[in-house]
């Protein structure tokens, strides 16, 4: 079984994703999202580099990772597909354009 590293640091998680680590899972409890990553031999050093501000990351990759994690976090706020409520998105898709 693969070991996992869990953290609640949004920006560290985005950094890890932009650095090539795979987000293996996430969960939300009490409004806080925990992110899980697969552990490898370089992970601890990568985290130390991040907190000591001795690392460089490609800015577009980091920005994309931030956007993707925000989508993950806010996916908990969306009603499921079995919901009786219509969302604005669904209403717009069903309307016709002139």
C-alpha cells in the first residue's frame, strides 16, 4: 500500500501539483479540505524547499494548479445531479438563444 501525505495547506498543495505530484484524494470536513498526495523519496525535501522559500516553480503551472484546487474545494458546494433544484448553469443550457 502506498503511503500518503495529508495536509490542509492550499498553497502548498498547489505547489506540489505544479511540481508534478499527483493529488491522490481529498476530503472536506468542517469547511476545511484535506489534500492527500502519494509519498516518494523526494516529497519531504520538496516540502522543506517550499517552506524555506528556496524553490522555483513555473508560474503558469502554479496558477493552473491553484484554479484546479479551487474547483476541487468548491465541488463540495454543488448540488448533486439527483437534486430537484435547477442551477443557473442548467437553466442557461436549457434556454434557447435568439
